[in-house]
C-alpha cells in the first residue's frame, strides 16, 4: 500500500439500491445509527423537458487537505501512505470537532463508544488483498479501486471530480463538481 | 449531517445534462466498449485470522446469490455474510438483504421452540412444547378434521417459505388437500408460467440472456431493487451499449436509467403490448422466417391486432403514440433483444393475456431461443421438483379434485396446466368464512404471513377467525402466527442445507445451500414436512429427511448431495435454438401465437384488451368519488414481501411504509412530505406516509406492500373481478380516494414482531 489509491465512483452506473450502505455497516460492525456511506438521491427532477432521478453515494472523500485532520486537537486523525485518512480510535478523545468541520457531512458522530466513525476505504480488507465491501457488493458495479497514476487513463475523458481519494466520474453530467470548485 | 450530504450531492452533479449522453443510440451502431469501462470485479476473499467460511447461497429473496458466510472459529457465531467473488453466477455482488442476513439468526424475536397456545386465541400466551408433541398435535387435528369434513375441509397454505422446495405441495396432495395454495401464485409467477406452457411448451420460465443482448425491455419490474444480480447484468449490458426500455408507471431506479421510459397507466399492460405488436407487424419488422417455420396462428394474429394502433393505445395507456412506435422499433431492430418481465404482469386484471401479448412480441420478432434473446429452458441434470410427478399430483383422489375451490372457473390455476394445481384463494377464503359449499375448519400455514400477504385483508382476517385449528411454521411470531394454535420454529437459510434448482433465478446453474449454524430447536421446513408426513401416515410417499431428498434429487448426476455440496454448483449452459432439434412442446409443436390450449380452456386464444376496472369503485359513475388510480407495486430493495422489517440495519434504510404521490395531488389534498395518507377503495382503508415525487402521474398513487397493521395496503384490494382463466387478483389500476390521515396506530415500529 505504498502508492496512492483512488476509488472511482461511476455515477452513471448507480442504481440507488443502498447495498453499499449495508455493506459498509457490516464491514465496520456498526449497529443501527451511524451510517458512514449514504446514497443520496435527487428525487425526480425536470431538466430540459425530461425527468431525471439520480443517486449519489456519499462517503468520506479522504481529502488531500482534510479539514478533520487539521481540526483534531489530539492528532487522532492521520494520513496513511496510500493517501487515505484514518481515525485512530485509541487516540481519539471523542470531542467531535471532526464531525463539525467536515464539509461533506460524512463523519458520523456515534461510532463505537463515543468515537466517530467514517469510511476507512475498508483498510482491513485491502490489507488482505480484497476490495472495499461497497465496491465488491455493489449491484451496479459503481466503484472501482485503482492506483492514482492509472486514474486519468481509466476515466477516458469522462467528466470527473475529486478532492482526495474518491473520484466521481460521469458521462452524463457536464458540470460535474464545478459548483464545488467555485468559491462559494 | 444528512442535509450537508444532500447539498454536497446536488452541487456535485449540478443540473447540466450532457446532450450527447446516450444520444448515439449505441445499439444501432454496435461495438464492444473497451474493457476498462467495465467496473471492477473483486477476486480476493476477506478472510481474517480466527475465521472460517461456509460457502452457501442466499435465500433472502428468490435470486439465490452465492455467498460466503464468515464464522468465528472460537464461538461458532456468524460474523458476516458476503457475496462470493468466485461465483460465476452472482460474481461477488450481494444486496442489502443478503449482507444484513446475520440478523435472521440472532434477532431476539426469532422463534426458537415449538409453542402451543396457552390462552385465548390472539392473546399472546404461549407454552413451550416438544417437537414430538407439536407434530403429534398438528397431525391429530388435521386427521380429525379430514375425518369429519373430508380432505377438502383442511387448507394447506404456503408462502415463499424459507428455501426453495416443492415438498409442501407434495404433502398437500398426499393428504388429499385439494385446497392447497399460496398468497402469490395466481398473481405471482403462475400467469407467466402458464403463458410459457401454452405459448412455448416450456415447463419453466423464459430466461433473458443479458450477457449477449443489445436491448433489454424491462416490463413491470424494478430489478435494481428486487433482482440484484440480474440488475448487475442489465447495467453491464447497458454500459456495453445495449438499449434499455422500461415499462413502469413510476420513474423507478431502473426506469431512471432507461433510454426509453414508458410511463403507462397502471393495468393497461395488455393494451401497450398489443400496440407494440401492431407497430412491429404493421411496419414489417417481424422475423418472417421464424414466424413461417416455428409459429402457428400468425395470420389470425395479424388480422386481430389491426385495430390496436398506437393512437388507440395512447388513449388507453397514456403513452404517446410516437413513443410506442419508437419503443417497438428499437426492440425489433436492436435484435437480439431480451424481455425481462415480472410480477406486475401477473397482478393485472387480465394477467394471462398480458403475459401472452408480451411473449408473442418476443416470438414474432424471432427473439426466442437465440443468444441475447429469451431462452426457454425445461430441464437439466438433476431431478426437477417442478413436475407434477414430484408434487405427487397423482396421489390426489381424482373424485376429490373437482371439489377444489375455483376449479370450474379458473382451469389455468386449478387444473393440470398449472405448474402446481392450486385452489383459488379468494374463493377459498369466502368458503372458510361462509361454510359454503362445504366447511373448511383447519389450516396448516407454512412460511406465509397470510394476515398481511393476502389481498382483501379484512375478509381474510374474518375468515381466519372462524378456523377451528391453525398451525403456523415461520421464523418470527408474525401477526399470522399470533392467530395460531400451534407454532413451529422454522430455520432460516443460514441454518439449513438446500438444493436450489430454479430456472427463474439461476437459469444455468443448480446450486447448493449449506448450513452455517444452528439455532435452538429451529428446523428446516423440508425436515418438518418429512416428519409431519410420517405422523399423518404418509411416510411411504416421503423421504426420511431433507438429506435423503437431496440425495435422490442429485442422483441422476451420479453424485451424493454431500459430494454435490463440495462442488457447490452444477453448470448447465444455455442451449440455443433447441427447438430446431426438438420443436416446441405445444400441441402443434410450434410457438402458439393462437393458443389451442387457451381456447380449450374457454379463454381468449389471442390476447384481447379489456378495461382494468375492478372493485366497488369501478363504475364510471364512481370516478368522482374515487378519482385516483392505485397500484401496489412499489418494492423496496431492503425488504421482500412481508419480510425483514425486524432487521435494524435494513429498517434504518427504509423506516416507514410509503406511498408515492405527485406534488400537484399532494398540494390539492394539503399533504406534505412524510404526512400520513389514507387510501380508501370501498373495500378497506390503509394509511401510509407520503413520498412526493414528479416520477408518478398526478392521478396515480403507488403504495409499498408488505407492512403490517393499518399500513398494510392489501386491506384496500377488492375481490370483485379476477383474471380470466387463472383468477389473479388485480392490484394494478384500482380506483381509490385519498385524504390526509392520522398516524395513530400506524406505529412505524409495528413491523418488528418482537
């Protein structure tokens, strides 16, 4: 796990079936409550005379400039060699600062015994050579885990947006991520 | 946090759709997409120290995805259930239901021991008894009622059960129980199977060959929610460039990905199919060679469909004529095209005609038996449970068969054209309620939450209260089990072996399910049936236990079941164009566009369209009183029928029963998102929570079925008119009225059965 990884999320393939949500919770052994992976849906929207209904898996982006890491008063949040951002439960004091500052709302406050929980990109699975559970079980085969240096070739000119280890990819949305890049 | 996620997701995708996205109609200029477009497949298994794996197959729905059950070696408990990345069938995918299945074993509400009612019926007082006492008690009462009232006086009812088997039907037939059946069947799968049988002479279903297709026509189903690995194959086909056409009154998850979404008015499927046929035949887009060599009745069909123009269809289905023409052209010219149809075609008022019309579309375009089309399959290596021989049909005394309720009116359901000849359930429940024409006083209910899963719930509940003896076998103390005198604890699929040999779900493989753990005294219902058969004096017709049954089923392959389990699966690849060797197993040996068997059974031999009006609110004079059209087809990906509401991981994904309603309609009725909405039809009322969406027509509402209590939408489904020949209860296109309701008594936690 020396090179940096990217998990590409092909939005054009997402069926909105919520498999990833439950796959994530099972992998992290979470009870009802915290939901590190959530599929958000747009609802039916009328655009250019046609109805569209779209699904967007939301999870920790493993940001290149993580607000959570900067905000953690006890340095419990670290960046690993593969580029992922991990919470170290043994160091975490449960103050919740990371939950508050996350611009994506993807750190869930009530993880295990007061420690926040978020996507680890299935660290334990990857160490054993498997792909993240959401990626394996996904009914639309939306997620693909690849080395960062292969990503540009892999996406073949499709629209893409990423701010860390997660890359959203689409043929459908020409303005993918532009609103996020613009200053608010 | 949820709101931040929502804002992020909306800003991420923005609102500018690429005008060229799928505009290229790739199915017209076919080429394989580069492999790198295909998404990742996982090859590695996530086994960790201290864990062992049991390879099995999920039975959280009929799909039977292959799974790995990870077990803690120290405690023997299940840690997690995952998809099997090495499976050539499901290729590692597994939906939310399968992933959360561990709860089936460890949920505190699971039934662990046989129970006997200790107080008044329905008061919830139980006494633990032994299996011996429970089975003796059931057998004694069933025999007593058979002695008193005849075998027709004992009803054998089943549901989807906890695994795939037909031994229960065999028990019913051996006992002489002509009044055997399920809540589904006549309105779930049977119309499609009977259509297959009369049209193609195929014993089982016609299978879409997604891997080789250039067009998928999805009709009345939302595989993204309900048929997980088929959905993954459909997505792969779509991303390869295949056209996706979806027929659905709602912009479902599958419809949202369609190239052509055909938003038909609920219940008008036959009209739509006839207009597609009109276009295909009228424009000469048929496969004339296939029609000439392998079909009968084409001339009569061509004449018959003359009046079913797309303009006629537009007035009935609300689908623009231009869209009907376009869909017909894409389906016919993208060939090979595969139709994937499901339960909606069984739940319309003219089910058999709707199924036939769609089958005929596949036939006249020559999409039968070819790579990428619909392949008919009838048998493979092992002994099939889907035969009249296996279900012991010849064990029924012939003089008793005509006593079966519905026998005269619904020959396609009750007589030998039916895959499992069964009673017509609404007619049977009316008999239970009225003692006419004869008394039915006892019911054995296996794997069926009858109080929720039958239509016209108020009537079924009243009938059930009249039964003198009820025995229920299930996983949880369901509302139905609460009505019972004796309750048996069934095992979940994680606690039992099984041989899964179903063409509907796994067309090219027979697979083994392997027991991973045990729970208290819960037992496989196949074992329970074998033991009960012994107690009923029917041991001669049965196996000593499930192991002996599975051994006998796999015997033709030269293996024992133990050996089969080691192999895990048996492959029987598609045989294309099999008809060139064997013909079609119909009376004419060809595809019967004009059905001689339907004609013999007093049903329309060519599909005709009839109005989908049903129930007390049907008449044209009632339209002002009942201005909306109800369909109950909204299936959620985390539930299956009445199951899984007790599972906390699934319940948090979809916590409440919903009804889809257009914003204009909601505004008119002063209903806001999440408000309780009461739906009333003249038969009953149900209250569900509003989910406001532009994806449904303003005068249509779609409810989600399977919830208990006042949220149970089956409470409003009338028994008025049933589908010709087969007796399906119409559940698509029912007149209703709506009002803002009260949430009292619609406790979202009610589904827990705890």
